[in-house]
């Protein structure tokens, strides 16, 4: 069977992603404030949506260690954006449209730097999986997920993620004496992801976390395997005023996970 060639995204597609996801986050910000009147616009902008690091006000990498909220570059965006919200408190479409025009020059100024930035993947020790670093031995190790095979999906090759997990578990056992692994992610609502785990993973699952935060645990679902904008899930948020996936946390014994994956390999 011939595999289908998947082309990497272009810089124009990346610019479109930045534009569309920032528009979506402005829509979300306005709607969230309408339903949570006790929160302030500045807190929602800084804590519940991820706009700062996509702008040229971010002097660092894609995942900066700190956010320089008081910098002149960010304040030149934040102040007029908050003023726009105050004017358009009752008009979500106008706020999205006018707020985006405030941000657009800074998004475009950083677009190429954002497009070329591969720094986020450098910390991933096991393909598309990264385990937390601890100073002491620990029985449970947290891990994170990325897409190191972009523009393909991490699910395209049925052996890929199992191999990543087997490598990760071997390393955390040797390094920390770990007996369990855990994570919190929107992928815990995704059927292909859940099939990687034994029943124990579902049994240990937390309820969905709907207290939306700025990070990829919530917002990663709006990025396609190619790194483009996931319009289907973006449209769902606009139509339903809620995310399609909310992150859930779970954990599993390494022994059970290893046995489950090895059984999958044998069946394949």
C-alpha cells in the first residue's frame, strides 16, 4: 500500500493559523467575560487565552519562561485591546474584529520567527513524549505530549506512540524508580488516544476540567496534525460557546501499561 504524501505547512498557512486562533481567543475572551462577570478582562486575557506569546511582544521562544506583562511592547497591545473591550462589551463580533486589527501587525511581525521555532520539541526525550524532571526519586512521573512527526499525525503509524511510551517508561523507571505515569490533557477525550491505555487509565480518570487556562492542555485541540488551524473544533466553540474537548487527568501503573502495549504489538 502506498502511503499518502503529506506536505508540511507553508508560512502562509502558519500565518492563517495565528490569525484564526487569535480571533477565536478574542471571541472566547468576550464570551467568557459575559458568563463570568466577576472576572476582569486583563485576567482573562493573561490567564485563559494564549495571545501574548504569539505576538512580537514575546522576545523569547515559542514557550517563553516568563511573560513580560509590563513591557512597553505588550502594553502597547494590551491597553488598546482592553479599551476596545470596554467599548464593545455588548458586541462580540465587533470586539473580535477590532481587537484582531490591534494585534495583527504584531502577529505578522513574529510570524516567521514563530514558524521556524522548533525549541519546544528539544526537551522531548521520547519522540512525541516528554517526562517531567525531578530532583528526587518519585513513584509517579508526569508526562507531556507534542507532535514530533508533524505534518503527520501521531496516530498515523500505530506503532509510533507505543514505542514512545515504552521508551519513556524504561527511562523513568531507571531514573526515578517510577511505578506510574500520569498526565492531564484534552486528548483524554480522544478515542485513538484512549485505545493506547489499559482499562486502568479510564478507571482513574478525573472529571473534565472546564476552568479554561491558557495552555495547550486546553488550546492544543485547535492545532491540526500539520500545525494548521483546526477549523472544525474552532467552529464548534463558536456555535456552542464551549470547547469540544476538556482536559482530564489520569494515571496508570507502568507494569499494566507495558503489558497492554506489548499485547497490542503481538496482536498487530
